[in-house]
């Protein structure tokens, strides 16, 4: 912006300045919306925000896609709904599971974002992924296992919070 202010007033400079102004306006709008999501998620499920790797946007996405947690009787049902439950893909002597391509893709995406973030910055999750890879699983399979664990954690967190209200 400052550099554009020093340049001579040509059509390109005017267009670039307008674009910079729009980007700044959008950035302010995004920050405001994230603050609103943070407040709403903190009011609805503060323990979800305490989950490592789960920010305001991911928490809001989880809450919006899951809906009332009473819909699910168990964490396995939530995992199946999210598409993070393991599917048997064994053949002969080889026992393995694969990723589920079904389920709620938005919910799966939110769990995936949390799993990837935890795999980078949360030591217990990193240790879990390393342990699964040491067991012979690929990185993708280890992340699938972590997403299943996260579905269990989200379920128990939301169940505990709904019991308090």
C-alpha cells in the first residue's frame, strides 16, 4: 500500500490500490467473523476449543455438522457418520483397513484439519502417529486412526457438555 502511494497515478496503480483496499476490508471482515465464531463456540462448547488443534472455525464446523449430539448413541455412530470409521480392506493373509469415502465430508474435513494440526504441534498426537507407523501402518492409515480417536474425543466432550446443561 505504501509503495503504491509513492508511484505515479496510472490506471494500473489505481486498480492495485483498489485491490489492496478490498483485501484489507475482507481481512477485517474475516477477523470479525472469526471473533463471532469464537464467542459462539465458547458459549456452546468451550471444552471443544480446549482440544489441541481445534480453533474457532473447526469447532463451529464440528458443532454445525454434528448438530445435537443426542442424535448419536455412541462414538462409533459419530465416526461412521463422519466417514472416519475404518472399513475392512483385507485380502488373504493381509489384514488392513482403508479410509471411508462416504459419510459427511465436511465433518471429515474438520476432523482431518485437527488431526493434521495435532500431528504437527501436539506431542501426544505426534507420538501416537509414530507408534502407528512403527506398527507398520502408512502415514495415511495412521492419520485415519488419529481421526477415529478424535471422533471419540469430540463425542465424549460434547456428551459431557450436554449432560451439564
